[in-house]
C-alpha cells in the first residue's frame, strides 16, 4: 500500500481535527495537530510572562524558542494523541479561551512559524502522516498527495466549539466564541507570512450540513482515491 501525506487545512473550529484523527486511527497513520503546536507556544508565552496587557514580548519569545519542545503521545484511553510541552501534557490547557485569544497573533510571527514548520517537516518526513492546520498544503507539504480544504459557516463553527467547551465543563459564551472565530479567521487569512488559503490543488469540503460519520466516510473515500487503492 502506498504511504502518502495528507494535508488538511481550513478555518478555525470547522472539525478538521475530528476528521483527521478519525482517519488516522482507521488507516494507522500518524496524526499531527499543528494548531496544537501554535497553541503550545502561546501557552509557553503566557506562562512565562511574555504576553502582557502591552502585547507580546517578541524579542524574549524569539530567544526562548530553543526552550520550547513540543511532542505528541498517544493517549491509550482516547486513542488520540495528546500534546506535550516540554514533557508535560497540556492538551487541556491549550484549549482555553485565553490561549485561543492569543494564538493567532503568536502564529503571525515569522520566527515562530519557521520553527514550527521545521518541526512539522521532520515529523512528516517518512509519510504516512495526516497533518491539519492552515498552511500544510501550501507551505509545509506542497507536494502532499491529498489536500483537503475544510470550511463551514461561522455560526455552525461557533456552536460546535461552544458544545465542545461545555462538554468539558468550561464556562463560555456563544457570542464570545463566535467573535473569537471571526477574528481568528481574519488574522489567519490576512497575515503576511503563510496566510490561510486553499492550495490550488486542494479539494474543498464545506461540512456545515454534514454529520461526523458523513465527513469520515467522505475523507476515507478521498484517501482511497489518492493512495491509489481503488
Ligand atoms: O486549529 P486551531 O484552531 O487549534 O489553531 C490555532 C491557531 O493556530 C489558529 O488561529 C491559526 C494558527 N495556525 C496556523 O497559523 N498555522 C497552522 N498550521 C495551524 C494553526
């Protein structure tokens, strides 16, 4: 069976990671959530006082990049990989509203992107990987055999994120989440370095009206086609 690279890009909270994780589990590929990597850098910056009311202390963050190690480790219980920052699981901490608020500005910084892209290319070097993010099909793996660009309406995405946070018991407001999603779309799509955009050869999936099993079946079909197993 041909091992391929699968790039899944798209807007915030459109269910990319759910689809990607499910497919990885089904076909035995490694799943890399690159958003979790930018979130981990943001958490590191928050914890080390590099983000204050005045903004991001870019120079100190630049100097600290060598101290940030991000790894993924399969959680036997969930069957999905958890994110580790310097050896400590931060899967829950990186999903808070505070991190969500700062992650897009952090992800606009060139030195942060360079470091993350280098790590991502190493992680995907051997193929057999599904990576989700914003610039995977355009910058990280422009030669990926399968590229999918996922989107859904802002209302649908906000409701999904709200349900997810509520299920985890985190207090949140639907309006605040919706505003955060719209703002992140704006920053992600207009930043100078590697803005979010569909690769010319990506297949678009608008999943606003699709169930999770429908998305899963759709993605599996695309994988079979791309890996030449049909
Ligand atoms: O997928 P997510 O919502 O967890 O991503 C968090 C942020 O990280 C998002 O606002 C944009 C940024 N990001 C990025 O710039 N490039 C990636 N490859 C992945 C995420």
